[in-house]
């Protein structure tokens, strides 16, 4: 097939892009553009609400464990495993909160009482009601984490500069892991990991008869509403 000859300017452009593509960058070569005030404020909100949420999840599982573990020995390891994972989620967001100096939600005492109450009351109703509570909470948290991931993936695009020259680097020339700042990448990885574990908890609760709780719909829909209210408030207060 006949190929049109390249003009000298397009040949030069091709050479430049080939040169930047072939250059291998390390993280230490890169400088990430500053985040806007709105982006920083959203990050603070993410950490504040997730820390509160994971604190609440911990206390829910704690209360369920206290009420159910001795009565139903087969549930002991199941509840312990989910609780252990919540402890890890909570301590991770606690660390982030300290490191980024984000103030905790002012309503933390209320979240504590509410979570213990929710865990204990549902567990006292029945083991199925406790599992229905888990279904409701994890459904809301799973969606909440997905929403945060969407924002962090779509609205945190900052320019990346080569440290030495100050020149903007095209993202396509960088490996995927270098296209986001380490802090943001780590936060997204935590949220993805925790989201997957929350969805595992949801499945575990269904496997353990959550849907046999009476009245299932009323219980789960009420708890979902409570969780939505708590998320909305903890993000802001
Ligand atoms: Fe969690
Ligand atoms: Fe969970």
C-alpha cells in the first residue's frame, strides 16, 4: 500500500513523543500537582466519615459477639472473623486521621451508643436479625465505598511534573502505578480492599439466614435509613 510521506514537523513530533515514551521514570523523578481546596476538603470528609463508620461497624460486631457467641458456638468464629476485619479497617482509618490531622466527627459519642445499641438489639431479637443488620449495614457501606472510589478516580486528576526539569509528563508514558500520587493510590487501595471485605460480610450474613429474620424488609430498610443518615451527618459534623 502507498504510504504518504511524513512532513518534517510531524516527524519531529513523533521523535519527541517516542523519546518521552522511552524514558523510564521512577517515583522519585516525579512531582504531583497540588490538590485544590475542594479536593482536600473531600479527602478529609472521606477519612472522617470512614473512620466513624468503621468505629460503628466494630461496635456493632462487638455487641453481636457478646450476645451471640456463647449461645451459638458455631457463629463464634464467623463473628470473630468479621469483627477482626472491622478492627483492621478502623485502625487503618484511625492512622490516616492522625497522619492527615483530620478532626474526628463531633458526634463520635452518638455513633458509639447507636452502634452498640443496633448490634445488641438486633442480636437480642434473634441471630437472624443480627445477620439482617449486617446485610443492611454492609449494603450501605459497600455502595458508600464505591461512590468514594468513583470520585477519587474521576476527580483527582492532577498534572505530573518531572522533578528536575519542571516539565509536564504525559501520563501515558508512565506505568499505571505512577499515575497517581502514593497517598491517593494507597487510600484507594484501602477503600477497595475494605469494600471487598464488607461485601464478603454481606454474603456471610446471607449464608447465615439473614433473610429468615422477621420482619426482614422492615428491619433492613430501617437500618439502611439509619446508616444513610449517619453517613450524611458524619461527613459534615
Ligand atoms: Fe469495615
Ligand atoms: Fe463490615
